[in-house]
C-alpha cells in the first residue's frame, strides 16, 4: 500500500482559524474633559453587534453596537471627577477596553 504525501499539508486550509481582532475607539468625550452640564454624550465605534459595557462610579449600563459598529449613550455625571470605563465584548469572550476622565462642575470657573 502506498500513501500519497501531500506537498502542502495545509492545502485544505489552516489547522486553526485566524484570531478575530476588533478595536474599540471612543469618539467623545475626550479624556480629561471639563463639563458644566449634568450629562454628556459618550460615543464610539467597535465591531457590529457587540455588547458594550459602560461603567461609571455609580452606574453600569450595557448597550449593543449598531450594524456599522457605532454606539452612543447619554451619561449622567456626578459632581467632581467621573471615571468612565468602556469595555466591548466579542462572541468569543475577547475584550477591548478604554477609559475616560470627565470633570463636572455646576459652576463655571471665572
């Protein structure tokens, strides 16, 4: 019995699939933003239809990115420093995260 040895053992495709990669980008707010309003628009972009967790010191919210990967939410700010953490999750459990600091003051500084 003779066996034919393939000259290219990967001719039927790779043994493992290529790891899927995705990004998470926040469009706004910029880091270390000073706001005089009690709420702020947070928007960004990632892969389509991913779960996006937005965490502040006092609240956690989960939204889903749209078919183009964009997402946005209006966040209520606490007076002083607001730490905002944004984490996107893909279907394999891989995550990307980014953070922003937003300062909220009820009174405009002169």
